[in-house]
C-alpha cells in the first residue's frame, strides 16, 4: 500500500483531531437534543395525564360517560396525543378514545390491550411508535397537620395516555441531516487551509511527520532516527524531537500517578461524605421514632390517671404533668423539624392548593385559643389557588398565626388576608400586638430567639417557630418579608405563585378529635381490638386505656404472635399497629395478613413516630389511617369510634 505523501500526512495530523472534536461535540449536543425531545414528549404527556386525571375525578366517581367523553375528546385534540383510556379502580375501561390510524398510517393498539403497556408500578412505557403514561386518579386531600387523622385517599381510577413519537422522530431526522451538513461545511474550510500550507513543506521531514503522527496517537516511546549522511539540521531536529518525546513520556507517567492519587483521595472523601449523610439520616429517623415512643406511652398513662384521679388536687397535678409533656413534645417536634430541614431530609411536593380553604382551616385550629385570650381572629375570604406544598405552606401559616397570638395582648386583633401581586399571591398575617424593634428584626428568624416581653405570656414558646418558617420558605422557593412598628403591631407576608388555570382540589378535612368529656365510650364497649407494637411500654399503656374504654384487647409484639392468634381462630373488629415492627416488617404487613385471614377489610389505624414523607406516602397508598406519636387519647378514641361506625 502506497504511503501517504507529506501533504497527506500533515492533512491527516491536523484534520483527524479536529474531526474528532467536531464530531464528538456535535454528536454530544445532538444526543442531548434528542434526549430533550424525548423528555419533552414525556413531560407533555405527563402534564396532559395529570390534568386529565384531575378533570376526570368527578366523571370516574359518578361514572358520567358524557363528561368523560368530553374531556377525553378535548385532550385527544392536543399535539402528539394518539389515544386515551380512562379506567376505574378495578382496571375496567370507562372510556376509550383514539385516532383510527397513527401518523405513519398504521393502526395502533386497541383499548383492550392497554394493560400490557403501563400500570401503577410502571407508569411510563415506551415502544418504537408511542410513549404510554399512566396517571392514577386519587381524590386530593389537604390535611396538613402532622397529627391529622384524616382518612387517606385511595385510588379510584386511572388515566392512560398514548403519545405518538412520529413528530419527534421527524424532528430528529431533520436535525441529524442539518448537523451533518453543518459539519461538512465546518471541516471544508480547515481542509482547504491545510492543503495550501502543506504545499510549502519539503520532503526531508516526512519521517519526522510519521513520528509526530505516532506521538499524536499517544505512543510517546516513538523516536526519530536520521542517518549519518543526513544534514546536521535534520539530526539536531531529530535529537530535539526525541528529547521532547522522552520528557513527555516521563511527565505523562508522573501525571498519571498524580491523577491516580487525586482520584483515590476524591473517592475516599466521597465515601466519607456518603457515610456522614447516611449517619445523619439514620440518626434523624431513630431519634424521631425512639424519642416519640416514651412520650406516646406517657400521654396514654396520663389519660388513664386523669380517669382514675378523684380529688381536684390530683387532677391539678395531672394537668400540670400533661402540659409539661405537651411542651416536651412541642420542643421535640420543633428540634426534629429544624434538624430535618438542615439535613435536607424534607422534600417538598408541589401541587395546586386552595388558599381559601387552607386559611379557613388554620383559623379554625386557633379560634378556641384566640377566644380564650380574648383576641379577635379575623380571616378575609380568598378564592385563589396557588402552587406550593400544601402541608409545608400550612405549617408556615400555622407558625405565623401562633406567633401573632402569642405576642398580641388581650382585646387585640389578628387578621389573615390575601392580595394579588401580578402572578403571585401575598398571604399576610397582621396583628396589633407589641411589634418588633428594628434591632430585633434582624434576628427574628434565628433559632431560639425570643422577644423580651414576659408580661404577655408565661409560655413564650421555644424561639423555633419563625426559624422553621424561614427554612420552609426557602425550601419552597417562596418569599417572606416583615413590617413592624413597636407597640403598633407586625405584618408577616408570604408570597406564593398563583396556579394558572388551577382547578379547585377536593378538600377532605380532618376529623376533629372529640374532647375527653364529650367522647362516648359506648361505641367502643365490647369491641375486639388487636394492638401490635414491639415496645412493651407503649403496648401496655395502649392496652390500659383501651380496656378502660370497654374494649376487649389482644396484644402482640411480633408478627408470629399475630399469626398464632389467627390460627387459633381469633377475630377482631379493629387493628391498631405500630408502623415499624421487628426487622423489616411493618404494620401494613400485619394489617394485610389479618384482613386476608378474616376475608374482609377491617378498620385499621397505623401509629408511627416517623414523620418523614416515605411513611406518609406508604400509608396513603395502603389506604390506612396514620397517627403520629405522641397521640392524644381523645384523638385515638375519636378516630376509632368514627372508623367503627363507618364499618
């Protein structure tokens, strides 16, 4: 094979690296753009599926075929949508709409075959012609209190949307040919310049050109040999080249060694950081669970003492103990919340929220407290929907209202109001209390900072409420500001983005716990309850209070004990179980086993000391009610009576 001439060698040495760089860069950006196109199609489909699921909730619930057909046909008119299936909770098709043929002229999958594409566990399916998206239809709930006992929403149906990939593939093809054309044009100019320059290169340096090619390929052990009959200039050039190659080889070896050392150091630091993050997450989980366990048991024992105490002096002492436990629980929750926020363990779940319903819920929670303190609590009506995490946003408003009531004297006034500002909603909590001085405003959002006003309230709080507010606002990407004048009052304002075209979410309010005095034990008398908890103290305290309410209680600390009781023929009217049991077993597993043995859906209550989003999500999916420790006995009794009456 004929060797390339010097002109060809110089052309290759210059063009190959340029070609590699250009093709690599354009290939990278082309692949990135292809990925963006595919992601855009999926995101478009997800958005349509979520919107359709929200719109179809009423139609699925009422089996309104005309309503379902209307929203399905409208969605089918959107770009790239090929077919839509709406099913109920039993995967029975309520409505199916599709184009008769795809854009490629071929008939697509029929409605009866959609189940092979996607389901709840695999919500996205992709084939060569379509993208399938599965969106469950779940009634939306705005119960944001950590101690809420609202029924968790169950899936009532699902929406399956098929998105055609024809337009996306066509755009990819156009982009590919355009990129190839641009690449050819880009390479044409340097190729012509190389051709002009190479004409001036003489023949004697061809060997040096070969050596340079070898060096360019990474062969740093390449050396140039020139015969003695050659010119002194070429000999000097070859020796200089050989010295350079040797030096490069040494430097590359040293550089590879340093890179290996640096890589090892980075690997060790990465592993150390991962261990630290894991340890912090583990600590928060353990602290949240283990610290709440004794508080939960203590609250139940206090309730039993209140029932048995006779004299007013005993009742007074027990009341003091109960208030101390509530203060300890508040401090524990606040400290754990601060720790979780600082550790990044709380992940916001952004969705459309009904701001008006949220404000009413917050005002209702604090109406009794404001009446006791003779403070007028006013709420201005609001019909705007915002985009935020409903649980975290309500926590922000709750802390602001609590803070306003704490620092407002008797006969004062606290107002909650909203106003629009462009595309944002400004939620304001106003009071005519003591106000905040300029010097204190700079520190008001720091941990454990309190205004020096002991005459207002002997229980001034812990100084963590506004610190939590500040962290939650930053986590949600919202904005908070403060206006205050000493002795005249304060205004805390949170700005939240307004949800464009929002549809009012259905509100499922929490069941308000009955007071201890108003609760009716007759509804629980004679009921058979199974209580499962691996903590003996919690188990005994729960059993004691349930027996006092007239229940027949079966206790178990392990799954094996529950299974043995079932094999012995025991049945129950309700199951109360701790979420985290032995090893990896959960209360959901125990409830499922009991329901399978009894062949019916029993009313069940899960109790957990873990307030993390994972437990909340698993409980919501399972459809069981979740209470967070420590649980007030009145709250537990109210929920138990409610569930038994429903059953």
